[in-house]
């Protein structure tokens, strides 16, 4: 078989506080706009200072991908996945090693960032298609198919600035997916958009692989990776941990704690905690009580924590506190089972316990949600165990007009999305003045 991608000893080193001289057009413009401010701040600290520290985002990575292979790339946030794709795309230069790509390549990294907000969807399809290398006749031939796939027919002559983020992503993905490229690099685009569009994206990538195109797919969704990719590469701290059959690599990913998933379970020998209490499991459950990574915004979500308590408590018993953070790093809210004072304040004997926090439907906004767990006692004060991003899940919002937005299609602001009660009433006919 012909090798489509060959990577040999590839590495990328950054210096904290230093601006990368290569990047997207948007990055270049942003650097130019802030250069004067940087000069006013003076020189960066020395090599011994924080901003002088070197960090390897990718280090000594080597692998081959054969023509027609579909390969998944997984790893926790900051593992180096996006940097690796940028190196393969030529967006950034390597510090060491080399990457060879044979064939026409299209990448969906920061999808939609090439769109001009003042241009209509139609104009952006033509512009973006040309930038990606599509000929004018090819764009005309595929235009209706691109628009139909994205589901934006009604808004195609509306300026892109009026589109929601999901609509922009759908249109951008559709343009790139209809490019007749040999190699397709996809970075987490399925995290945006409703479930129906995600299914269409998966179907399109499956179609691309069946036609012999090479696909390198980054996703936090283990289910998507397992469905699409026979082979998976696991990255951590910029290096390859394992490269092999999808089932084996995903098992390593989940068992090692490198990934943030919707379900974590431990044995008594491996359970985190101390001599007072240890965590048995943490799970994100749908309304049917099943562990789920993707959940409907309209339905309730349960965060279940089970634990073993080994000692009698004379004061307060161990408690569970959860902190919820979105994918932008903003803390949305926190909650603790200490609100159940009838349970928390009473002495408790050794045993297995289950604490469940229910999040009502129509509260969370759409997107990725990360859960931090603090397992502690207050009398006497002790933290038995705590971990950021102990579990995570994706909240999806349909675009059918049945949600908080009603029939509106643009982005809905806020880190929560409550469905509030409204009262609308008639105050009687309007009496005009003569």
C-alpha cells in the first residue's frame, strides 16, 4: 500500500509567553493588532522565568498512515492532538523531525474561521471552496448538495454574522467534506451541532473512507472513534502512548485515566481516597439510568457517585461536592449533597453509599461539560479525594424550535440555558383616540 502520511521524530517546542510565528491568517492579524502593546510591556523574562520556560507540545512522534486508512487520535486536553494536526497541515513548523503528506489534503481544524461575517452563506461557500482548492465549476456543481447537507437552505443568502455557531460549523464542514481531497484531517467538529448533523458527519466520513480517502479523526467521543476508526493512536504529554487496534487503545485510554469519560469505576485496591472512605464509581446517567456521554438538553441528567465508607462517623459524614465547568473553562455552578442535612449531619456506619445529583432538563447550555469532584468531611475537616474533570459529557440542543431559543436560529448567550415560565395575556382591545 502507498503511504499517505509519514511522520518521523516529529516535535514542536513552544516557549511560554512567546508568539508562534506561524499560524492561520486570523492568528497573523491578531498578532499585528497587539504588537504595539507587547512592545510596551517590554522584554520577556529570562530563561529561568515562567515565560522563558520551554514546553514540548509534541515530542518524538513517529507513525505511518497508509492510503485509505481511517485513524482516530485520542488523548486528554493538552495532549498535543491539535498541534499534531497543525504540523501535518503545514499551519505551523516543526521544531524537529519531519512529516510527509502525499496527496491533496483538506483539514477541519478551526472550522469556519475562514468565513467572512459580512458575506452571505452563498458567497462564503464560493470563497471558502476556492480557498480550499475547488474550481469554480466544481463549486457550482456541488453547491446545492453542500447547502442541503448543511441544512441552511433558508438562510443561504443571509450574512454569516446572523448564523449561529452551529450553522457556521455545519456549512464549513459541508464545504470541506465535498472537496475531492485524498486526505481529510478532522479535529472535534462533531462536538458542535445537533445529533442529526453529527450522524450526517459520521456518515460522510464513512463514505470518504469507503472511497479510499485517508482520514485522521480527533474526537473526545469514544463511541464515535470506535464506530469510525479501526486503528487509534493515543497521545499524552505530546508523545504516543499506544498505537494499534481501536478496542485495545481505547481500553488503555479509559483504564489509565488519561481520558475524561462519562463513567469511571474502581476496584477496592485501586479506589481513590483514604482510610476513611474511597470512591467506587462516578457516572453520568441519562433519564433511563444508563451511562451516557451525549445527552439531550431537554432531559434530566444524573451525576452518580458511589463510595465505600470504612469507619464510623461521630460528627459529619463524608460528602460529595460537584463543580461544573464548560469547555471555555468557565465555572457554571457547584452543588453539594450537604443540602440534605437530614442525611449529612447524622452519624453513619461503615458501608457502601450512593449519592446522586440531578440536573433538570433545560438548565445546561449546549456544549461539553466537565465535572470536578470534591470528596470531603467537615467535622473533622478532611479531603478524602478530589479531581478535576473526573467525568465529562456533551449536551446537545436540537434546532427544531422546541428549545429555549424557540424558532430563533442564532447563538443563545449564557453558560446556562433555563427554560423559564412566561405569562402572556390580553389586556383588552386597543381604544384609539378620536
